[in-house]
């Protein structure tokens, strides 16, 4: 593999990383807004049924994308409890 090919791969990885960071930042803003909305309206902080559906959905998406379903579940657990 030439240095130019490696550099192109790395540029693509850097672009993907940047997109992921911006998408995660937006996701965290929305989950914080969900939490504030729930608190303001006296809604319970957790929705166990929705969480179970989300985990099932994310695991299926991960499997379809050839990504470890455990990773998607861990991501969900660490990033959203709203």
C-alpha cells in the first residue's frame, strides 16, 4: 500500500470521525432536552418499554451493518437514559 493510498484512507477516517462527533453532540443536546421536557411535565425519567424496543432495534441495525450488536447496546446504555 502506497503512502498516498494510506493517506486517503486516513483522510476518510478523519472525515467520518468528525461527522460522528457532530452527530453525537446533536444527539446529546436532544437527549438533554428530552430530560428537561420530562422534568417540566412530571413525566417519569425512564421508559422501560421504549428502552427495550430501542435496544432491540439497535441490535438489529448493528447486525445488518455487520457491527457487533453488543456494541450498539453498550452505546445506547451509555448515551441515553432519557
